[in-house]
C-alpha cells in the first residue's frame, strides 16, 4: 500500500479523474499509487451525483427515460468526456488493424474515426437502456445502478494500474500511473468495493445482495479482457486505454444489473 498521505491520494484521484475543483498537490509515483488506490472513491462521488440528478428528475415528474439519459450524461460531464473520448480513440486504434506504433498514432489524432463513433453509439445506448430499466423498476434501483457502475468503472482503473502492466508510451497519464499499484493493494480495494456493493444491494433485497457484487466482478472481468488485449496489441496502457477500460466496466456493470 502507499505511504503517501491519504489527502494527496484523494487529490490525485479527483484531480485527474474528475473536473471537480481539486488541486493536485503532488505528481509523483507515490502520489499516483495512492491516487489510483483511491480511484473508486472518485467513482462513488461521480455515481452519487449522477443518481441525484436522475432521482431529482423523477421527483419533478420526468419519466425514467429522461432520468436515464441524464444519469448517463453526468459522468461524461464530470470527466469532460475524457473517458468516452478514450474509449473512442482506443476503438479506432484497435480497429485500425495497424502495428502498435501506428495504432498509437491513430489514437493520438484529434478526430474520431468510424470505429470510435460506432463504439460510442452502442455503449451509450446500452448505458441508457440499462439505466432506463433500473429506474422503471424503482428509483432505488436506478440509484444503485448509477453508483455501482461508476464505482466499478474507477475500480477497473485501480486494477489496470497494478504492478506488471507497462505503459505503451513514455509520457502521458498512462505512463504516470502504470505499474504504481501493488497487486495486493489492488485486490484489497477490489474486495472492499465488491463487499460495499453487496451491502448496498442488500438494502433492496436478497436478489440485489447477490446481483450488485456480481456486477462489480463482471465489470472487472470485462475490463481485464480489454486490458490484456490492449497490452498485447499496443505494448501497454495509455490514458486513452484507461478511458476505454472505465467505460467498458461501467457498461458491463449496468448490463449485469439489468439482468433478471
């Protein structure tokens, strides 16, 4: 685990993973380690904000579809769309079929190609559809879906920053955080998030007690598959890959919570 004081880690997590007005006071490997261990906390805040907007719309008479759209939009707004942009760039790089160096060059381009557009379209449709189903069932299930998916998305980043996962480039956010988190620390954080999801699900009943932690595990598994593919294809991770992992995990968690 990191020896960096917790406030520095939280500042790093919120300062790099959200647009909240937080000043990053340290930008070194120790701060990155602590920050990535705290990443799910940033996800919890993002998810709570998204759920608050969705529930507020329901309270003033909006339907579950509008609440779902707004809930999906809040995480994008709180990250300036960086995770969605990273997902699109990763899709373009992987979809190009080019060698690693050329694929990384495609990912750095400012425009979005056809693979990125198609991926964004289906991911956002899936997120809105799953949130609509949750809100249609009850406002509480909508809140659970928003919070669990956002937290699981940032947990995927903690796991991706573990020791042994190399950066694809010598610069950028990927290089700053790659390999900073001890495997044991990443697993402990994953366990804590999974247990917390089970506790939150238990408030809604036995079924959600099981479904919520399974959604976290499914999110981690899908992100891990993408991480391994990117590591093989690109030689490591980048900031764009981190964004792709977060959106993949969030979408998987929402899909898992909509089952049954």
